[in-house]
């Protein structure tokens, strides 16, 4: 998603004239959203740690990106949203190999902002900086960059490629799906259903597929599987996106996409984006015994991490 979404916008930077002005403007506002990092152990006092230099043109060094997807409808303040989706992605430019690890939103963890809570609240309490720091601290992994996308941003990108094709191995029937994009009542529920088998989904349907969290036989693990599936399907359709679509998409995205990547770094990723072997990506879901169901002191359902198992998985798949 990071490479695809940024590629849509930044591939227009080679154009000229007012036609591509929305693309250039959007790229400038989306990129360079720097996160605050704690000083590295070897850094001098007062000198901030620097991110990995892996994301540079021509580099073959692997790098890791944290993908964040948020509910950002009318129920939430724009500055304080939960992350419905957190996916660690490791890209190896030399081998074109991709690893995806989904982090369950209900995982109860120590937050970088203090206390223990569901990991989806890290972004709520401290934005991208807190989300990155929380994942780095708890999972013992270095994150080079992050990309955040909102609900309507995902719809816009999927519609721009004419929808996506998925085989719904995790069908959904949800009588309590939040109708917060099409209703005047942001808390109104609606019934959605998506049967098993091959499906063509537009942006709104795809959002429902990745966002629904009720009545999946595999619970939140099923939703993690669906989110990874949609990302791979989107990459498969990205080649159909043309320069003529850029201004419309750039204007529609607005504040729905953010990243700490600079424009220069993002442009350097474009040749890599088209060559990645995403269909053979390693897709990791933190099933038991990596996690176990529990109820916290307030009565909320949570997932309890087995850090010994989780960190072994991370060390194997996200080395360095």
C-alpha cells in the first residue's frame, strides 16, 4: 500500500503545467510527516536518532514500513483516531521479496505513551510517533518508515484502479457494520454480506470487507487475513492506473494519506514498486499460541500476547 499509494501521486511529478499541480501539492503535503524518535543508544545527548538510509534510490538494503489504516469518520476527531489496521511490511529490494505481519488491533500491550491498553489506541493517544514507538518497543523491531491511510483514502485508491478482484475465503455477514460514511448518523448500523468465492469489489465494498469485525468465524484473525488479501489484490491492479487519473485522485485523497517518507525517497521507490513479488509474499497472522483470548478489567475482549513466540517470529522475519 505504501508503494502503491505514493506511486499514484508521485509518478505525476514528471509532468508539467497546471494539470499536475494538484498532484504536486498533494505529494508535498502527504510526504515528510516526520515522527519523533527517541535518541539511539549511541547518539550524543540531544541528537535524534536517524531512520535507516535503506529507502534510497538504487539501494538493495531491506527496509521495514508500518502500514496504518484508521477509522476517521465523523465519530472521531481528526487528530485522535484508532488504527483499524496495523501491518508490518519488510521489503528486500535485492530479492524482491515481501513479508507482511498483521498486528491485531485488540492486542493488549504497553503503550509508548504510558500504561497498557489495546494497541489500536497508540495512534489515538500519540499519532504516528506513538504507534511506531509502541510497535518498535513491544515487538523488538526497527521501523524505517510509516504510511497512514484513512477510510475514504482507501476507497479513492481502489476506485481509481476500477476495483479489485479477490477470492473471499473469509466471507462476512455483519448486522452491526457502522454506517458512518453513508448516513447522517455516524453510529447507525447496517447489514452487509459478502459470500465466499471470486468477487469484484469497488472501493466501498473493499472497505467493508477489510473493516468488518463481527461474525467472522476466525474473529479478528479473519479480518487480518482479509486486509492482507486486499493489499495484494490492489497491487495486482495498480498497473492499470494512468497519468490522466492523477489529479482527480490527488484532490480526492486530501488528508487521507500521510507518511514520513520524503518526496525524494518516495520517488526512489517507484521502480521497486512495480518489481516486487507480492503474490509470493510471506503473510503472517499472529494466531495462537502467539496470542490468546481474554477479558480485561473493564469487560473488553482483548488478545494477550505471548511475547516469547511473537518476538521469535519477528526476529526470524524482520532481522536487523
